[in-house]
């Protein structure tokens, strides 16, 4: 059995594929999972690149999907052979967010899922949607649940709402697909015309090349007849927030989920107030929301867009591909 | 120009088609609408059958759809030629319900839309969904908005939820279509196997012949793995509520919208309490909700199921057809 | 050390005070609590009277309050000497209600708190409000949290709301005190004029002797200028629900928390629908809500009304006193 | 009869007290109000100081309170002699905010209440709380309703919540009083120790001199045991937001209602996201909320803190006093 280990102080050249010890049988309340896939997120990149310091020898990757190989005593929730997917905040089962740290997040505060086998408490996983490949299932843990919570839990999305998604990363494409499947109208941005074509094929009603149109927020608003959009899935942060505020309707909702353009910057708070809009930060979600999300994907038979998959040994290449920005949707690991 | 008049004390044989006076041009804030369709509801039946007393000479029908022929001074919301549909509670523009009476409901407290032309304040109408026939638009006023409010406004429906609809009347079929289009899973009941086939074709995942299975509520719950359904669209009332409570999940939602089986009866309140469920009454909705609903139908390109249309002169026949219970979805008037 | 044991098949004469074994030290994640008080609830009465069958030898009582004597390994939430109070649903930590059964409820599905010492997982308790006696703290578990969830969690009570409470039992008096302290206006009923005097002293703005006025619901509504009350704390069930529906405003809220008048009966569902009201069942609440509730009581310095306390050996007398209906507020055990 | 007129281009020296024409009797749906008081807000200051341009000759002041002198035909909501208070957004009766402009706001887009008599549609007013002076009532329109909506409508304040208010202006003191009366715990800041003493007398549990402690947000959080505050009433804007974010709990709420420190500036969006907090802009509220608010003030017998009152002729002095920052609570005009 293999695992990835991240040597201090991090960096894509500090990822090593090594043999791992067999974790043994699951104890009471635990399951043993044969992992087959993970997927790449901005948070994982922060860890493996060394920007977010972690322990020497850490096994990276928050997302993990696979098959239950054995169940501990008294386990009734999962059966052997069942497909499961990991949780980003294993201790956050339900209710509002407790603390916002990554001390128990796999691939950050504790070892993650770049490995072939793991034994963990059953509550660290949920079942995967029926009919999903392991790679598809792995995209739910971080990107998928973030999109779901932004739009459905916090946003209380309803059919007919207009949703603005920024760029074509994993969260944005997942948000586009979810919103479209629930009856919303989508506006999407990108700096690549060919990507805009692809989001139109996925159902976006209006697209804007933000490189060509720096006033993309105002353009989004104009397209809605001046009313403004109901939701913005804000993955950019300070560099995009002013246009997101320009785009949103009076009383609208901006889900603040990204720091791609930085962690602080000039924000037109007066405009946010004048719009009487809600800017709500969120980081992924809880286990109960993930179970709702799994059920929703099954009911809609909605599968995430996977751009490309790499093997466990090619993990550094996978992150280099992510760095290039050429992808559309999710990059996965399959093993 | 023609109109229907309902002679006291009501009854299907008391409907007369007569000439109407031209209502003249619209005043400030008003529009003149050339009506082309209406649709039949249980409430209309109560009025025309004489069970719900109304004024002698009343023009029946709450639903009305047509084309704006002229606009009053200062009117900016509607343009000549625009397609519009009437509101059930003309004075209830937004917010929670004010009083629950029908004193301003067209076709009950005031004259309704079984006529060819009407002049009314613009706020008594909203725009109709683009691409809808007048008959389709007419179904929104009462049945459509009831289904929308039950599931989306009060129910906060999300993808993956399981919705139980009772029978195949206008509200139930509209609820089924809406829920399906928003990613829900549907359970439907009927006493006719051929109607159950039709609801399966519309996307119901599970169907129950309630004549053959008196424990249909328990069967619905069993089909969800014992978890129970998230929402019940309760059009029956006391005669069906016990089974609806059996079907609903702990913490679930029953939208109480109908009195088909009576206005009072034995209810297992202890079971409702044990389920920690929410039984919420509602009567149609407000104008702002209708505008959201119109936008949603356009975004989803969702059209209501119309069983059959009759002419204005055949209105009594239309209600007799409704009495027969043979219909599936809405019965309309077109003129 | 003593404990009460309930001999099959139950009955007030089947309660025995016996010696108990020392439960030993707490294991990891556990605390050892020296119990000093409990309080009587309708649910406890169901168990000890034998109406709700339980295991032979069961230790009754869901409510328990006392002092932490020892903490298990790794315990950081509680310290030795801290005052704590038990949770009704020990497995329901946060979020919406899971299943509605009593299989893990102390004093029903598992042993309760009519004993001097217990070792339990720490999550089976929360801290008690600072400055509360143990008897006062014990009233929170069932009656207090029920009132809190009815009004604050489900009811989203705001200042100025009008709350109708029925009778003068523990939940009703707690609801009255909470609502008053949060700025609401109270209407209360009783069949005893002297009790009505006492609720007026606690802040009720209007009182009705329901024995003298069978139309107490209509009277409550009239007192609000015909508008209706915002919330009813419905402890009666089918025998009182018709008047509660008469009392509630359009769009109002009835918290269905009691079965004092039975588990099923005639309900005017048509009137509930016409009122567009929400009838929502609930059974106590979760641990997170209990922690919010504790904090609220401290902030308001609000103490429950305790009618009378009995010793552990007088438990049967305590329930006989409850049977008499003479009490006002809570009956407690102190030991 | 007198009125104030504001000459272009504005400025405190451009306010003139002149005779006004009698507005005559009210038309249908209108009331004639004898005004007796107004109160000063930051928005009024923007208008009269000329920073927010308005029409030449505008009558300033959004807040107006007085007595109904005459009612138009068909008026049933108000009676002659009834005390009323004006609405900030006369066209926003209920539901979510429509557009966020001041085109119909009295004292900005249309003439305000610095005059002795006005005739207006009845919906431009609500009744005033019983037992309030006109000056007290006048404080509700802008400052009071802003505090109410921030905490109760948007914040869904519950007893036990911790509320942080910034400074001792009208909105902050109103928020403090409301929150305290509803069972919350208050933290307040000021740069004057003597004002901090006064807020403690009003019930603040903890106070911070923000001049002496630039890390006041962190101090507020520390005082809550590191948990953070539930609500911040953010009247400052960019200059205070970083500390407000430091103060708020994970999943907490910041009501963005002020621009005292500017309309744009550096904001730590990464910290807001990490806190998973909700930053929600708002501008005053709707008429239905004002009616709820009036009822709440009556139920709690809560009266606003008025620092000082001026006559109509001393309006410029009143604003100069406001400029000085020496006040605590509201500054009023009485006439």
C-alpha cells in the first residue's frame, strides 16, 4: 500500500510516494476504507506548496473517496462494499459552524487521503451518490459542498433566481451546474472565450469575458434589466468584490468563499450598504449538509465536470496543471 | 363583448352569458385587459355552485389572463400588448398574509374574469410568463401560486427533498412539476392506475393507488427507507391528514391547502407532535411571490398540464367535467 | 448512596428507594455528577404511573442537576465543582430533530436521575446557569427547554409579540416568564381565579378563566383588537386546539407541545387553513439550544417558579401532588 | 404656520424659517398632521450640509411626529387626535427592500417634516407608541427603526445574545436599549469615559474606550471568553470593520448601517470569510416593521434617550451641536 508524504517545509518537489503500514482493522465506530480517488482544491494547494505550514510528513488532500472494506463493532450506518466520501470538517456534524480552524481537517491539521487505505471513525465519511465514480465522489468533500452550502443552505436558492459565478474553477462550475439544475438562470465570467463557450453549453444564459470588460459586474446587472443578480458565488475576494457588489440586486446575497485575489483589500462598503446586500463568508459545510447534498445529486442525476485525472505518483504534476489555470472544473487523482 | 353573470342563489344552471358594457379607458394606475382565458378551481366551484354565497349578478372566476389593451396615465410597469395574469388577493402585494378573507378576491368578493374585457388597477395583475398561452397563464393565479407557495415559499424546497402529492388535481400536478424541475423526488397518489401512469411519465418516482392501499402514508414513508417525506401537499384535509402525518419525516412539513374531505375531523395531534412536524395552512399567495413564480417558470421553461379547455358559453359544462373527477391537471376556459 | 427503582408494571406504589452501587470513576469523555435535584414532568408521570411501559428496575426522572465530582481523561468542557444539568435527548447535539423516540431519554429508554450519583458522557449534560439552585437548574431539562424552543427557536419570538399560554403548569409558566422578559405581551388562562391573579403578578396582561368562558380563544383574539395572538403555547392538544386556532392571528404560530387532553380528536382544519397558521409539533430540544437557553437565563437573571420540593423518598407524594393539579409552576425533588 | 426651507447649494447657513401655505384638507386616503417634533440623523445632516445635493427650497428632515388633525374620505386606519410618526421609505410597505434610493424619502427626494403641518397619504405614517412624547416618537422613523431592523428583523436577536454597539449616537443607544430589554448582553465603545459610564447605567455589561484600546474588537471577543459577539451594530464602516470582524463570533452577524468613517476602505475579507460571518447592509426599514416596532416599544415601555431638543428656528444650532459629537443618544426638534 502506498501513501504520499509531504516533507517540510512543503513545496511540490517535497511530495514523496512511499509505502505505508497497514492501518489494521477498524475499532468500534470506525470503518476501514480502500481509497480510490481524491480531488485538488485551493486549500490543498496552500498546504502542499508550503504556504500553509503543516506537520512534517503530513499526508495531504482533504478529499477522499473509496469503498468500505471493513466495519468496526456496532457499525450500522455503513456496510462493507459501500462507496463513501470524506468530510472536510469531521467534527462538525450538524448545526451552525463551531470554530473555523483546520485542526481536524484531513490533509491539513491531520493526515489526509493521498493514500490507499485509511481507518477512521465512520462519521468522518458519508455515503457517496449512487452511480458516481470515485473521482466524481471525491469532488464533493470540498468544492461540491462549498457550492451547495453557498447556494442552497445560505442562499436558499429558488427556481428563477439569477446566479453569477466567477471563473471556471471547481466551485464555480459546480455552482453553475447545481443552480441550473434547480431552475436558476446563470451568468458566468472567464478570461477565455473558449471557456465561456463551455459554460454556455452547461446552461449559462449570459457570459462575460472579464478581461475584455472590466465592468463585468455592471454588465451582469444590466443583463437582468437593471434589477441585479440574486446570488454571487464570490471566489475572488477583494479583487472582484467591487464588481460583485455592482452586480447584486438590492437585498441580494454574495457568498464569500474565496481568497484568490488576496485576504484584504479596498471594498466599497458604502455600496454594499446601499444595496442592503448580505455578504456571507463560508468554509465548506457540515456532515448533515453533505448527506443532503448527496441525496440531491442522486435525485437530479447531476455529475460534476472533471477536467483531468492523475495518478497518485503524479500528484505534483496535477498541482502544476492546476497552477497553469488551464483547467475547467475539477482536477482529480485516481488510484 | 360578453360576460358571465351568476344569478342568486348560484348553481351551474344559474350561469348566464350576457352582453357587457364597455368598461371604457383605464384611469391613472389602471390597465385595460382583453381577457382570453381563465381556469377552474375548487374555490370557483364553491362560488358558482352556490355553496359559498356571493352577490347576485357576480362575474365568477378568480383566474384571468389576457393582453393589455390600454394603460392609464403614469403607467410604466405594463405596456400595450403585454400578456398579463390576474392576482388572487389584489390587495396583498408583499409580506406575510394580512387578513384571510375573500372580500377583494375576483370571482368572489368582487367581480371576476369570466368576461372579455376588464379595467383594473395594474397591481391586480402581473406579467405572464413569456411563451405561455393565455390558458396556461391563467392557471398561475390560484393553483400555480398555491403550489409555488406551499413548496418554495413556505417549504423552502431544496433539491433532493421528497415531496408527496395527493391526487391529480391542478395544485397537485403543478406541485409535482415544480418539485421535479427543482430537483426533488416525487411520490404521488391516485385512485386510478392510468393516472398514476401519467404522473410517472411526469417524473414521479413512486406512485400509490390509495383506493387499493389505505395505508398509503405508511407506504410512502417505507419507500423513503423509513425516513419519511420532507413535504406533503395536503389538498385533502381531515380525511387524508392521518396518512399524511404517517408519511412525513421527523421535522417535516405538511402544507395544508385543501378542504376536499371537509373542514373539520379527527386528527392524530399526538402523532403530529411526535413527528415534530409543521402543519402550515395557506391560501394562494401575494403578488410579489407571483412575480417570482413567473420568473421561475420562464427559467425552467415549465408549462402546466391542461386537461381540456371550454368556451365561455360552456362554463357550466366545464364545471360539470370538474365534478366528474375525470380530469388530470387543469381545466380551462378560453375565449 | 441511594436511588429510586421503578418496579414493573409501574405505578406510584412501585417506586422503591434502594442503595445503589458506586458507579466508579468517569472514563474518557465522561463526568461523574453528584445529583442534588430533579423536577417532575408529564412525561415522567407517564413512565412512573406505568402508562408508558419501561424496563423493570428503571431509575426514573429525565431532569437531573448537580455538581461535577470527577472528570474523565481529556475532559476540557467541565471542571470539578461545576454545576451541570442533564439533557433530555443526549444524542441530539445540534441541528434539526433526528428521530423522535425516547430510547436514549434518561428516565425512559435508559436510567434517569432519581439517584445521588451518575457517571455519563459529558455531552449528556450542559452547564447550569450561574446563580441557580439545583432545583431551579433541574427544571431546564424538559419544561424549560420546551418553552424556549417553542417560543424562541421555532417561534422566533420578538418584542411586542402576543403570546397565549394555557394553564399554569411548568411549561406554561416558563413560557410566560420567558416571553415577558423578552418584551412580549402575555395572555394566560386557568380555571382558578387565584392562579390568574398569580400570572398577572408575573406580568400577564390579560387573563381568562376558561371554565367560565368556553370561548376563551375568541376572547383572547378580541383582546388583541381582533388581530389575534402571534403564538400559542398549546399544551392541551385536541381539547383546546379549536380555541387556540380561534385565538391565533392570520399567519400566526401554534406550538403543539402537549397531549393533556388526548392524542387525537376533532380539529377544525379548515379554520387552521383559513388562518394560514403554522401548527408545529415539538418535543423538548437539542443540547446546543439548551446551552443558548442557559446563557439567556443568566443574561436576564430569570429564575423559574418552583411550587414545592420533595425529598427523593417522597417521590410518590410529589407525583400525587402533581396529579391533584393544585400546583403553579414546577414541582421538584431535592436531595 | 412655519416651515424650514433649504436654499441651494445647502449648508447650515442656508436654512430659512419661512411662512408656509396652508396645505388644505386631506384628500381620499390622506391625513393632515399637525407636526410637533423631528429628530436629527446623519442622513439629514448630509442633506442640510449640502453634501447630498437636493432640490432648491427643499423642506428638510425625514423624521416627523405629531397629531392627526383631519382625515380624508374613507380613512379608517387613523382617527382625528391620534399621534403618528412618519416613515422613511413611504413606498416600501412590506416585504424585502425594493430599490435603495431616496427619491421618495421625506427631507431628501421629497419635502420633509421641518414644518408645522403636512397633508400626506396615510401610509406615509404609522401610529406612534402610546405614552410617547412627540420628540420620542420622532426618533423612531430613522434611528429607531434602523436599530430594530438590524437586531430584530435581520439579526433575529434572542435573549442571551451578545451585542456590540459602537459609539453613543442615536442608532447605537437605541440598539443598546432594545437589546438589553430583550434579554441580550451588551458591549459598548466610546472615546469618552463619561459616556461609557452612562452606557453602563443603561445596562451595558462591558465597555471599552476605543481611543485607549485600538484593539477594541479583540477585547470585546476576549470578554466573551474568546467565543465572540453574536451581533455588531456597525455604524462606522471601513474604519471600524476590521475590529468588528475581530469581535464577531464564528457564524456571527454584523449589521452594516453606517458610513461614518467613509464609503470605501481596506477590509480583511479573508478574516470575514474565516469567521463565516454575515455582513449585511441595511437602510432603515419598511412600514410593517415600523408597526411591529411601535408595538414592541409599548410592550416594553421603552423610551429612547433624548440628549437635547431645539426649536424649529434653532435647527442650524441643533446640527452644529450634532457636529460637535458631544451628544449621547438623540437630538430632537420640538415645535
